[in-house]
C-alpha cells in the first residue's frame, strides 16, 4: 500500500521536502494545481491519486462522515504552529501515521499533541 500524502492548502508547501523521507510521496495541493480549490475538488484529487489528505480543516471530517473513505484524512490539531514545529510533530508521529494509512478499519485520524 502506498504511503502518499497530500498536504492541504492550510499547511505550508515547505513541509513537503521535510516529510519526504518518512513517506513514499508527499504532494501539496498548490503544486498539484489545486490552489484555491474547493474541499470537494481536493477530496476528489486525493481519491483519484490514492493519497491520504493531511489538513487542519475540520470540514474534511464532515466529508469523511458523509462520503466514507477513501481517501483517508489526517486532521492535524496543532493550531497556529511554525513550519518547523509542524514538521517535527508529523515526523515524531510518522509511525502512527503510517499505521493509520495501512489499516482498513477507519478513515479519519485527529492527530493532536499530548497535554
């Protein structure tokens, strides 16, 4: 199973290179020509490309509940964090993210820092 990520517009393109070592492929909506696209268009692209969508937009929870999965969605609950902090958080949780991408029981993961 491919471990391809699609980063949503609310995450920086600068995260792509930093995450590439932990995943098979890391895409960004802007570099894929989806800058300013609707949530439905981004959802459709993730579905067609076999990518797991990584976002801070909780609207994708609604889409996941309404449409099911694929695509799988990882919602990053970090708030307003720097690119360095976001990359470090995602890399520190890479094993969890990979396990989520590989399993078949659920399609939405809310990833938050531990208190």
